[in-house]
């Protein structure tokens, strides 16, 4: 029997880590849907038409080592506003969500568009300032030279793009459990997510 857990939220709120931990806890498959858009974004940077890239996407395009760069993240946010790209990736995500045994999907519009019938929906968020600080520490830890102010500006720009787009804007589903991780460490956030899912099982 399929049991789908939809986890949405803005960049650097912690949803990726929480989603992986929740999937491991319940023994479910996990899909970071942002990787799909990152893969298309990477193809865009290489000169490929984004709609064409989305239609031709393969599993081996989802190599995280090639997709976890700031340039790819920004490109992903740009292609995510293109309705034809979103449509091309829709069936892939829905099929994954309803696979036997269940699945955890995280992204921007899982509970609102991709899987509105998901058995459990979470919206993981945090203040822009907290998310920017986390992102800055991550980037500088990987050797990038960037100021906290630049990262905060990038976070706010990406939020605006994600929330204001006409197609599938970032927002909590009406029946989603909102988890604000601004004042939480990762263990507390994961525990809150697991408890929210348990309440829906």
C-alpha cells in the first residue's frame, strides 16, 4: 500500500535533511524533487532548451555532486517558473510518489500540486535570516568566498521567485503541518516531523 509523505518549504529550511531522515525512519523511498529542477537548470547552463531538457531527463542526470552548486541552484529556480518544464516533470514525480511501499518527496509544491492527496503533508520553514546564515556556513565550509549579505539577498530573491510565480507558487497546503526550524536543531526538527507523520498513519 502506498503511503505518500509530502514535505515542502523554502531553500535552506532543513527540509532535505528532514526528508531523508523521515524516509529512513519509516523505510520509504525518497525523492528530492529539487534535483530534477537542478538537473534541468544545469542543462540550461550548458545551452540546452529547458523544456527539451526536462522531457529528456534520465536517472543518471541526478548526480548530486554535479548539481550542488550555487549557479545550478539559481538556474533551477529560473527554470522552475516555466510551466512546460513543470508539466514535463509532473508524471515522473507522481509515479514515484505512488510506488509500492510508499515514498517521501520534498520540494516546493508537493502537497499543493504534485501530491494533493498525500497521506501526510509537512511544510518546513525558517526565517530568511536563519536560512541565509545556514547557507552561508555551508558555502564557506565548501571553500566559497561569499558574504552573509550576498547570501541573504540571494535567499530573499529566490523566495520571491518561488512564492510569486504564477505556476505552483511556494505555499503550505491547507492541511500541512507547519514546522518552523528557526529555533530548532536538526534532531528536534526531525522528531517533530516524525511525530507529525505518525499522527497521520
